[in-house]
C-alpha cells in the first residue's frame, strides 16, 4: 500500500521484531 | 520229468538291470524337473517383485519443511543490523504494523504504529522521500 501510495523506499526488517530482539537491540514500551 | 531251472543267469539279468537303472534315471530326472519347475516361479516372482517395489516413488530424503508465509514478498528486506544502523543515523522511519496492543507492549524506539489497514488514511503522516522500514512479528 505504501508503494502504491508513491513511496519508493519501502523495506521490511527480515525476521521482523523477533530478529530485532534476537540481535539484542533495544525496544521501548508505552507506559 | 526234470524241473525247470528257474534261476536266471547273470548274463540273462543284465538287460533287466539296465532297463531298471534306465527307468530310475528317467523317473529321477522327471522328479527333478518337476521340483525345479515349481521353484522357478518363486524365483521369477522374487525377480519380478523388485520392479514393483522400484516403481513406487521414493520417499524424499528430507521432506521440505513448511515454509512460513512471508507477508508482502515483493517488499525488499533489510537485516536487523541495517535497520539498527538506520535507527542510529535517523535515516529511516519505522512503522510497526502489528497493532496497538503489541506496539504498546514493546516496539522499536521512535516507531509509528500503523497497521496495513490504516495506511491509506494515514499516508499524509509520511513523506514520500522517507526511507520507510516496516516490521511485524
């Protein structure tokens, strides 16, 4: 949908948030 | 009146022995042929049974595991490390597509919560020149 909306630089994280967490990168939580 | 000599001479019995031995050989050969003929079908059955087994499709050595469904396969993927570098440099906008409950539980710092169904109505929040990195679970 983003690409259809004219956005050309659209990517996704391979493995999603799970891959992010497995790499030990930080996340933030809503209070 | 003289009694007849009932004892046969060996020279007279020789043809009888030869006939008897010949009959034994013939009967023995016939018995052997019959027994051999009964064993041949079993041997042929064993030989012909192999192609039957061979015609069955061989089981794959390692059945392919069910591949997970990748949403939006046409979208390019970046590694988590590249995404982290973009986060540190501030060169990308992160969009969390999982929905609010998951987003509130934990998300990439600075990410925007926007499900795919919300995208059409919220395109104005983004700039077309932005590098957009989406993620889900």
